[in-house]
């Protein structure tokens, strides 16, 4: 079941009605069964693996909480993390690792034997990267004594399985959600209204914007290994894919946040106008906030030997303080981004994407520390945006060679210009003209939307009638377009992770 379908809309309606009607115990069981049903629409065969992760962390957390600090307590945490990562490795990376080992063996002149083949077929379980991180963070927070474990298994299972965020986040913290699932708020139409607005906004981003930009992206990246494209074309398709993945994933997050809000639950925001970021560090305070803050708290800061936080704040590159030296910070940054790249997929292109962002953050650190003046915001934004967008090239490219070929167009004269019959030097352009128009218009609309959000909406609180009128106009425009473009065949991009 996917969000951009009539099936989900009907499912959400039924789940919401039952949620507000039922008392605590039946309500928690309803969420549990509804979430299993939601996941089972993709494949019930992976429900046991999902439940294994839930049971593992539930038991491990209770065991850890009952022990005093010491080796045994640490060993249980280590075992729980290893088991979680083992599930993830076998499902997502085992085939890739065996394939690379087989290729290395052949390169060394060794004929691979039967050990390089698997006796079974591996299919990536939907959402495993998300629910593994979420379940694992609970055990770590209990070990840190940041939260107390719950003995109510169904309540904990609902925290991990809750269907709006199960497949692609946001990645939630137990301290943010469990108490909300345990204590239902008083019914209010304000919850329903705010949730519906978020769901409609998310569907608009996905169905109307992302899905209609997708053909232009597919056409651009489908060119013959980039050899037909000029440097301007490469920049344009990087912007187009940047817009597509933003609208696609931000749309999913808004639908998830809105679905929960209809039931009175508040999820943290997952995006905050990332393409208006002033620098690479600021970008990761705004993009996929729940993942970047998770990586920071449970990987980056521990590598810096700084105690991680137990709550979600945007940003990956947070200064760890005096306890960590510059070399340790640099090592932690590159290790973190290497793993961040591979988290997105078992492919060298994702590693290249991660290293690209590690380089951007490192350069920002270097210049920010040595420049005797601060760069004006607009100039910093103008320098950051194209670098971030070009980073999407390996994320979308079909192979490592394809990504390097596209980047290579930016480094040679022939990539930018070619001689015409009259002897001039016109810019090389190969894309359909709509691609250039769409890229420019979407960028303008993003800036305009940010300006409205920053300067107009805060003033609407004193003008309720005008605020209501603007909401009505927005809904009158968005809903018909959503109905027109609603197509359940278009999967969300982050489903593959």
C-alpha cells in the first residue's frame, strides 16, 4: 500500500475513525494490526523479519535496564546492535559484497567457487533501513539511561510499526512518540484539519510536482552515458533530479506527519527548505532531518567520543566540543559519510555521493575557520546550491562510470561549447526546452514559497479570515490537481532504501 493511492486514503479514514472511537487497549491493538496490514500489502513474507527486530530490541532493552553498568550490560547492547545490523547486512548488502568479492577474485586470476553464490534469493525488505534504525535507537537510549523501557510490548511494537512512518520515516525517537501513543489527546477538529492540510500538501508535492518532473529526469539521465549532454545540460538535470527527490521525499514525510496528526500525534518536521541552505552544514540541518540527526547522535558524536543526544535536532556536522580533537572530528566525519552513503544502497554510486558531501562539509569547515570575514548569506547560498545539486548526479546515475562521465562534462571545453557552422561558440544544449523552463520556474517557486512561509504566514495569525481564505484557495487549487495526477504506479524514491 502506498500513500498516493485511493486504497491508502480509505485505509487512513477507517484507521482514524477506529483510533478515536476505541479505548487505550483495543486502540493499541488496532494500530498494531493496521500497521501489519499496511506492511503486508507489500509482502506478508517479511513480517516475521520485521517482528524479529521488534522482539529483539524489546527484550534487549528490558534486560539492559535491569542491569547495573558493566561489561554484561555493554555486551547485551553490542549483541543487540550486531543482530540488528546483521539483519540489515544480509538483506541489503550480502549480494553486493559477494559480487565484489567475486569480481576481485577474477581480477586476481582466481576462479570463484561455489562459496560466492547464495543458495537462496535475497529481496530487500521494504523499509528495513528505517525501522532498523528506529528500533535500535530505542535500545541505545535505554542503555544510555536517557529513557526508561516500556513493559507494554504492544505499545513498543506500535512505536516501531506505526504505519504512517514505517516504510520511509521520519525516523522517530522513543522519547518523542511512545508517550503520545500511550496517552490519546482529546479529540479536536484542529488535529484533523492540520493533518489533512499536511496530507494534501504532501500529495501535491508527490503527485503534481515530483511525478511530472520525473519524465524530464529520466530523459536526461537516459542519454547515452552523458556523451550527448553539454555541461549546462548536466547542471540542469542535476537540479531537476534534486527537485524531484525533494518533492517526492518531502511529500512522503508530509503525508506521514499529517496522517499521524489526524490522530493527534505530532511528528517532528523532516525538511526545512533545504535548497535555501547557506552552506553544506546548514543543508543537512534542513534535509532529511530525522536521519541526519540520528546519524549525528548515534554514530558521529560517539566516534568523536562525545555522548550522543537523545532528541532530534537537525544537522549532521555538529561541533563536538573540546573533548574531540580536530583529527578525530575529521575521521569521524569521513567514516560517517561513508556509512551514510552505503545506508542509501549497496552501490558504489551511493558511496561517491557520501564522499562528495563529506568533502563539501570538510571544505566548509576549512574556509569557515580561516576566512577573516563571514560570507554574505546570498553569496554563500549561491555557492552552496549548485554544489549540493551536482551531488545528486551519482545518486541518480546508473553506474559509477555514468556519474563520472556526467561530472566530466563540466571539466572540459567541449562540454560547455562547440563550434557552429558559422564558426561561433554556442553553448551545448541537448535537452528538451521544457527541462530548462521547468528547472528555472521550480527554483523561483521554491524561493517564493519560502518567502511566503517566512514573511506572510506568521502575520496571518492576526487575520483569521484572510488565513482561512488563503487556505481555501490553496485547497481549491491543490485537490483537483491531486485527483488528476494521482497514480499509485509511481513509487516513492526512498522506498528502495
